[in-house]
C-alpha cells in the first residue's frame, strides 16, 4: 500500500515508518518537526542523540535499499494538507501528528489552547482532505487509553452495551479524560466517528497505553536511525523517567502513593499494531476502536521493577514519594479489555523480558547526556502554571 504517516518524525511515528517500509509498503512521512522545537522551549533533549530528518531518511535508504518520502508541512495548513493527500492519494493514513503530552497541555492557558487547537483542527483538516480526495482511504489514528479515565467498571474496546429503562443500545464508552490533552483526543474521536457516519469514511482509533522502549529491529541497524528517549517530566513517560533517574543516581519520583494503574506496551508492539490495523482495514462507514496495550502496571509496581533491574547492574535505586502534581485517583479499579489486536495476530513483548535491554541499559549507556535538573515535576494540574521548586517527601528504601 501507499501510506502517509503524519508525524512520522516523532517517537512513535519514526519507528512505525521504518517498520511499514520494511514490510513492503510505500511510505511517505509528513511532519512539521515541531517536537524538535519543543525541546528547545523546555530546555531538554532526547537522552539518545537523534539525527536530522533528512539524514534519517538517507540512512534508511543506505541500510535497507528502500525509499521513504519526506514532506514538510503542518496539518493546520489546509492548503498543505489538501495538497499532500491529493498528490499522494494514499491507501492508508497513519495519524501521529499531534501534541502528545498531558503535562505540556497543563502548563498554562497558552499550552492548553495550543494543544486543543493543534490536535482538533489538524485532525478536522485531515478528515476533510480524505473525504475530498481519497474517500476510500483508511485512517489509522493514534488515540489514547487516557480518554477513558479510571472508571469503576471494566473498560471495553470503544463501545459499551447499555440497558436503560427497558431499552438497549450500543454506545461509545463513556469518556473521563484527565487533562486538556486527553480532552483533545476525545474531541478527535467524536469528530472522526461523525465523519465516518456522514461521509462513509473508514477509520481505526488505536487507544494506546503508555509506550516504552527505544529499540526496534530497524532503528538498531545504524546510529543515524536511533529513536527518541524522552525522560524529562513533561514528555518523559514514567518508565523512561525512572530508568534515567536510576542510571544517574537520582531517587525514582513516585507521584503520591503510586497506585495509579495504566496499560503499557513495548514500542515494537506499537509498530506491529499499526501494521495490523493498516493491513486489516475498517469497513466503509466504520469507526473501529482497539485498545492498544499488552500489560497493566501501577506506578508503584514499575518502581519496584526498576529497583530490582538496577540491582542486577550493580546500581542501588531508591524510591521517593512526592506530593502528586496531578489531579487523579491514586488507588482505583482498572481492568481494560484489549483483545482486538491480539485476535489480528499481535504477539506481544513483555516488560519483564525487555526492561534491561530496551530501557535501563540504554539509560546507563547514555547517562552522560542526562540533565538531573529536568527530571522533577514542575507542572501542577491544580495551579495551571509551572512550579519551580515542588515540595518533597522523605525518600524510602
């Protein structure tokens, strides 16, 4: 197939583009490369050195013999979006091109507005471009498990059968997003579902859990193909942050009591899930939802796993419980269904098998690049502004 990957320079987009190219698809990346600019705004950088986009594409051609196209542009620019879809006429579009960090959206008013405007309007532009130029194209959109929140019932895959006052219906699963970012993803889901209903578009929403890992079979072929490893408290997910903290001798920062439970998956499973969705498209008019994760862990469990894994490398890691800067339940019921992608053929990687190789060893290898000043929380959900000196609790062994 011909596949347009919007946001193909990002943490999920880059290895996905390589993987889709490797299995034989014709891939074109479209990106405005704003994520690289945000590094400068935050005074941060990927722990792993990442190459210039053109150098990345060149390295892929030299190591694989396959070409990946590269388009520079922004989904907020209707003329660009319409033109790139019209020219390439893709069979499938993979949409990663959104501001993806909940803490970034919670910094202040301007970051909340930027996140919602960028994500919602960009997706709307893409929907109109698909409807106008390639109405049979399959849209594979990266959603998030964070749309659901932490309800006190099992989370189904997108839809819930409801009986009310003697009548039954199947409805979209209730959403309880926890940040301005997660709200933008809920708006996306509603807009895409509506577009499928009125225009007959076909779409798959991949409600992804927390992704970990840096290495895929493609990215490890050449240093120029290396993927991002974000570890600071805005874009760095909890596993990345814990691994870097352990590597540099900083206590692992557990927010609150650490009972927050989420779904997790390896980056190698992310790229495979996208492949499965692309090669098994939704029907015309269908808005299909898969919950994309493989395991569930609490923050407290993850900290314990990092402590044990670090000990195998001769590193003593301590845990520090901080006042939670987020507004969230810390101990809650969490049981989310995730059978759709397994039924299509996903063979998962598990954290217990890859914690050292794909995370902690990478953190140790590149720890000289780590900045200890950016691993502490500075964004408060309650205040709507960044904090400079968060209150600390006593470390625990």
